[in-house]
């Protein structure tokens, strides 16, 4: 899988797992969302958290259909 991931909120850890994180929109603190086997799952976790924190109009990795 591509180590230069283009998904927002997903990055590869030094041990090869994918990390999902998001910044709180008001407090600018990072919130750990978990560790995943692939970038797609990490991006989905980011999207779910982004919708909860910022509402339905927030920019997501995947369309919310």
C-alpha cells in the first residue's frame, strides 16, 4: 500500500500499521482514532469522527452517500 497516503487523517506508523487521528476543531488537540491494517479503514475512521465533530458539511475522504 502507498506509504505516501493522500487520505486526510491517515498516516503510516513506523511499524507498518495505519494510524487515524483528527484535530478537534475548537481546541486544536489531536484525537487518536485508532490503528488500522490499511489506509482505507483509517480514512473511514477519520470521516466518522469528522462528521461527529464538525457536522455534515465537513470535507471527507469519501462522499457521505
